[in-house]
C-alpha cells in the first residue's frame, strides 16, 4: 500500500514537473517580462495555473486541473475562459473582472466555483496580465487555489 501512495505522488510530481517546463518554455518564447516560481505554485501550493491569450482563449492549463475541478485538459484547452463561468456567478464579480481585463490590471477574488459534477467549492483566483519585454500584452496568467 505504501508503494501505491508513493507512486501516485511520484507520478503527480512528474506531471507537474512537465507543466513547469512548459510554462518556462512559454515564458521564454513569449518574452514575458515577469515569471513566477511555477514549481512552488504547483507542487507546494497546489495552485491550478491557466494561461490564456489576450482574448481569454485557454492556451495552457496545468495537469492538476482534474484534481481540483474534475475537468480534464482536453475539455477546456482552446476554449474561451468565460465558457466555464458558473451560471450563478455574481454579476458584480463578473463586471469587476471585466473592468480589470479592459484596464490590463491584476485582479484577485474569492468565490464559489463548481466542479464538473456541480459540487461547489471555495476558490481564490488571481489573474495577472502578462506583458512581453516590449510592453505588449501577450497573455493572462491565472492562479486558482481551492480553499
């Protein structure tokens, strides 16, 4: 039984390590001004990381998506981020997020999300615009933590 626990942890860390490499490659290719400690965010803090293009189309999502939401990456990649909004999302919250996106400003909030099965769970969301070295908006990066 201890080997099963070890192997599941080991395989999870391998997947998340691959995610770290993909994020670092994306940051390098897009010439991001700012980068984050992806290993700490994924492995230690167990945050879900999503990268979108400026129009909020999902380009990357970390492999811990299934653990946190019940969705698998194939279901969400290349979709618009807003298509995963909860039907009961606060209009005030949506407006605040929209204003931050238009202003190209960071945004943080706590809210109730729903898994694919409809199970509600508290989350903390941080959305950051990502600029290249020329100051152009190239991506948004989102950190989501179930609390």
